[in-house]
């Protein structure tokens, strides 16, 4: 977890960004009451539905273990691309072809390097099998080219739930599911500065460990920081009432009550962020406080009015008595573990201890919200410490 000095510096930075003498004026505060109770979702969660994901596992590069790309198609626009270089030590570096998304990710995920990069991407078919080609420039200025041709058709048997190994072990708890996948034909290759590097052999005889997946789902609880300023809170708890926050990136976050059943509230959380997506929350009112029970990240962006039905999205369910469960769409409880909640002064911390599958056990999640009047500082840490 971050030290007190780190937290103080973060609060000071957020304050400077919003109200500092040299910063633009803070967004206008809507007139209305500030209720002492507030609702802040403490987990920094991302969820993406990628039409294509391709990853090449290198056998003899001195620094890089893997290079991959995730592709999200957009109507009337070039696809959103996120290339990832994984080093041999497990550290990952992101490259994104959308400048605004790259900027926001870098500002929130402070311990994960994220860079904007223009990219060239092509996809097609050869003999009825998928092909792909990606060109981009690394953080070291290297020209990287991924050229993929499938060895065989994509199948569900080669897809499914994915173990990420030690990739970003100390900064994320990921859950990945591929609907269908295929390995690469020996003609596929990866070049760095024009040098072709050997690829590891795949479990399928004659194929390379350079896999192509379709309908690739990835939900992640991430390490990072975000500051929220409470600008509006309701006088009463009723359907249609809402909490409004400005974050330190000048995005608006809205928590609207869309359902009440006994002491359980359902909220629709939307933002103006290009990085933090829509969420559906359930919270339980216990002794005047709001206790988070579930978060469903839909992966949709913008101030949407409709709410997609469950179970669409990446869902975290919480119980301090029984633990936590992570699911994506209809694939339920792919990860499980214990959960605890601790309140210390103005700071509330959730701790998730993953237990199953076993590879998750080194990825403990600690998500905290520290409140300073209208300021709410979210901090997430992932790892064994």
C-alpha cells in the first residue's frame, strides 16, 4: 500500500490540478446539497470486448517474452488498438493508437507505462484462415512487425479461460476468456528492427505459440490512483437521485439510483471518461453507511441511459462473510477468494485474497477510499505485499 506521504502528495496534486493558481478553473459545481453520506466504488476495474487478440511468445529475444495486440472495431473509425510488450521480468508496457485513451490510462495506472503510438493494422483471410499484420514503434524506438497466418481454423477447444502466467503480477488481477483461438502457421513471424526472432512451439504439432483469438473478453482489477471531488449529493435516497463527482482528469462521474429493494440499492454509474467504463452497482445500507455488494463493468463508455441486462459484463460480487467471486458474461465464478473490509478513521479498505485458480494467489488486491471532506482518494494496490 502507499505510504502516508505518497497519499498526501497525491491529494496535493489533485488539488493543484483542479484549483491550483496555474490550472484552469474547476468545473462549475451544480447548485444543491452535499449530503454527509457518499458512494464511491473503490475498485479500479476495466473490461473490454475485443473482436481480435493476437499474442506471440518469443523464444530468444534478450528482453521481450511476448508481444501482443488487442483489436476493438469501431463503426466509421479505424479500430482501437492496444499493443502490449511483456518483458522477461513480467513487466508490461502498453501502446495505444488513441491519444485521449492513452493519456487517461497513463494518468490512472501510474505504475504501468502507457504510450500513444500510431499503428498500422491489417487483417484478412488466406485459404479461408485468418491473417493479421501489425506495425508499431516500441518505447525504445524499435520497429516491430507482427505477421500472423493461422495454422488451422479457430476453435473453442483452443480458447477458453486463460492463465496469464507472471504477466503484470504486481499490478493487476486479470480474467481473460477467448471464445475461439488458433495457433500460427510456421510462415508467421515477429521482427524487431528487421530481425526475425524465434517463436516457441505450440501444443499443436507443427504450429507456433503465436495465437489468434476471436471474441476476446478481458476484465481486470488494476493498480492505480484516482481522485474524486463530490459536487452533488441527494437529500434523500430515492430512485432517480444521484451523486456527481469530478475526477482529477476533469471527467464527470454520475451514480444514479435506479432501483431500491429493502436496504439494497442498485446504481447506474456512468462517466465522461474514455478509459473508465459504465458500471452497475449494488450497495446495502447498513447503519447509515453504504456497503458495496457487487460491481458489473459493462465495458461501454459515455453517458448512456439504457442498462444492459445481467450478466453482460465483468462482475465482482462481494461478501465479507463468504468471500468474492469474479465472472464475465455467462462464465460464472472463474475466480474466487476471501474478502475483508476495514474502516480506519477516514479510510475504508477492501482486501481480496484470491484462492482459485492457484495462479491468482500472488495477486492480492487492496482497494481503499480515503475521504477528506468532499475529496475522495481511490488507491488500488495489487501483489503479495
